[in-house]
C-alpha cells in the first residue's frame, strides 16, 4: 500500500527552529510537496522536491532523500503566524497525489 | 495571478437534498480534482478528471457523487442525496499537466454542512 507518515503534532517556541519529518512508501515517485494549511482554509504550496538535497526558500527549507524515502521541512525564525498544519504529499507514478495526515505545529511565545 | 475559484463558500442543506459545488479551474490547466476534508481529519482524494472524463476515483466517490465539466470553464461536483457524514470542506484543485511539476493549485474550498 501507499503510506505517508509524519508526526501528528509538534510544539516550538517563537524565534526558534523546527524540523518536521516525513517518510513515505509509494508506488513510484514523481516529487514531494509540502503544503501549509491554516484551520478552515485550503492548503497552500510551500515547496517541491524531486531531486535529492536541500531546497531553500526564505525561512523555509525542504530536504529530500529518495533512497531513504524521507523528507523534512525546516522552519527557521518561527513566527506566531506559522502555527498551522503542515502536509507532506507525494506524487506517485501516475501523478496521483498521496497525502500525509499533516503535522499540527503549535508556536508558543 | 490566476487562481482556482469555488462557489459557494458555505452551504447548509438538509439530509437527502442534492448539492452542487462549483469550481472554475485555472484556464490553461488540464487536470482537475476534488478533495474533501472532514473537520480535524486529513485531506481525502475524491476524483480526478482529464480530457472530459474521470481518470481516477476513490472509494469515497460512490454513486451519490458525480462530476461534470458542462462548459469550458466550470467543473462541478454533485452529491445527489446528502448524508450527515458528507459534512466537510470540499476543495477543488487543478494542475497544468504536460511537463509540469505536478503542483496542485487549490481553490479556497466550499464548506458543506448537512443537517
């Protein structure tokens, strides 16, 4: 079966750094996405990785290791507005998007 | 910037009633999707649509559901006889296709409340 695992909830402090991990087992791989979702709103695109390595975009970075079926999202200089769910999603060989359950990130002052 | 638009933003309906949720995907996109998210739960795939036909559907997408692209711009999801458990946020998404990254562009969602 196809499966994406990520922690259910994480807590971090404003101004700190947090790393959200994601592991996946899918039939084929055509890329991994991270989306941010605030409660009651649609997911919004954060990052896309298809090759191994680190992609940096401002305060957010995403890492991929295809051989390990592993990715992480790194958030630096955390702000209160970063409190949200972070969804890991993988496109399989049919370009079907397989979603993780999301990691709820709680930022404390 | 092009965006996916959905209407209505919120609909309240009685159990057993028919509901139509509407979406206007980004104009040059070729693949269209409906997802739903029950409050507090994960995003669930319902159906994908390409070249005027369903390309894939999930177990959730039973005979009560149907999709249609009645013209060149709209993409609709119909629920024939709503049940209480159909209460959820319904998200439409579109993808460019071809040699794109596979990134989905989401609409802001339609909240369906079934009483």
